[in-house]
């Protein structure tokens, strides 16, 4: 039980920190760190760097992007659940 | 970040990653032939990377990033096999999410699939040798691997975009502030979650971990006793 409590506490702490920073309203936008890195590249090159190729396909909207991200998480979660369910069930049989 | 690594850097990272991925595929084939009992665990390690790398979490810096999940695969199977697992996830994200990229795939496989896992592997082995608590070893291995991945990403960008005034070092500081700092709390969460999932693996598949030489029989016995107590 100790492990579960520790893991839960770590996740809660991260969430509390997030709420604290969000509550301070320092103008945080909660964008992706890679987007910010693109800003750093702009700063370093004086805005002259243009990506020399763009993605073949981009999700047409934020909704579709989050759909595909959820799908990725779901595929992983199904396999994890199957693995532990199968072997736990076999042990108790 | 498609197109954000200029020539010759994207080619450099492809060349460095390719042999590791090829060796990883060879090792997976070996497992599939000679140690089929390890394959469910391999699927689990891949699935763990799928889940963790899909979760964009908010961090204290006011931006979001995602953990990698690669530490677990590295502890169980070593860096080469983990590189192949990461490649699968990175291709999915590059093709369907415009996240990452095909031209930056080499660089991303190197940071997430090779550098991070190498750190996880070495930290875990080092901690085990110094008889550190099993779960604490897993925590450090996974958390430091996560952090190392983003430090290497920062270095990759710094090499490609050295600052006009302070060179690579100054750029590394700038990218590191964005990536590595954001990553610190996420790395801690990844370390804790990875340690927890290893508790469950010990319960159901500890014997396979012994066969993979991740842990010895005596230690496994003690850990199992601890869980059931």
C-alpha cells in the first residue's frame, strides 16, 4: 500500500504546484515546451530560421489532435491492463 | 519540431541512432526465438512508453511537457531494445500528431531511445551494485533517464543553433531552461510511477526478471515477501 500512497502523493503534489502557479496568474500559457523552444530558436537566430520542411500531415484541429493523443494512451493502457489482468487471474486460478 | 534541425545535424543523429536500432531489432528477434516468455513483458514496456509519452502534463514553469516512459524498458531489456520501442512511438507521433517529426526522428530516437535508456540502465545497475533499495534504484533510474533525455534534446538544439555571443554553451542554457527545468517535476512523477509498476511486475512476473538478469533470485524472494507481508 505504501507504494500506491507515495505515487498518489507525487501526482497530487504536481497538481497542487500546477494550481499554485496557475493561481498566481503570471501569464503562464501552458503551451508545449517544444513550442517555446521554437521561440528560443527565433531569439537565437534573430527570427531568420525557417523550418526547411513541414509535417506531411497535421491534425486539422486541436480536438482531433487530442483524439489521437487519447488513442495513443488508450492503446498503451489496454495492453498494460491486459498484461496485469491476465497474469493476476492466472495466479489466483 | 519538424524541419527544426538543419543540415547536417539531422543526418548526424540519424547516423548515430541507426546502428543502435538495428542492433535492437536483432536483439528482439533473438528474444522472440529463444526467450518467448519475455515477450509479454516487452509489450508491457512498449505500452508504458505509449501511455507516458502521450500525457502532456503542466509543469511549474507554466508550460507543458510529457514524460518518456523509456526508463522501464531500459531497466528490463537494456537501451538497444528500448530504442526500437521508442522508435515506434515517435513514428506514431510524427505521422499522426505532427509532434516530433520525420527529419528529427534520428535526434529524437537518440535522446529518448538511446541516451535516456543508457542512463537508466547504468543508474539501475550502479544502484543495485551498491545494494540500494530496489524501488529507490528504479526511481532514480527512471527519473534521471527522463531528465537526461531532455538535456540531450537541449544539447542537440544548442549544437545546431549556437548563440552568436556565447556559443553552444549559452544556447544550451537557453534550451535547457525551457526543456530540462520544465521536466524536473515530471521526471520525479515518472520515477515514482515506474517504481510502483515494478512492484506489480515483481508480483506477477518476477521470475522473468530473474531470467533477464535484472534481479537475482534471493532479492526477488525478499521483495515478494515484503509485498505479501
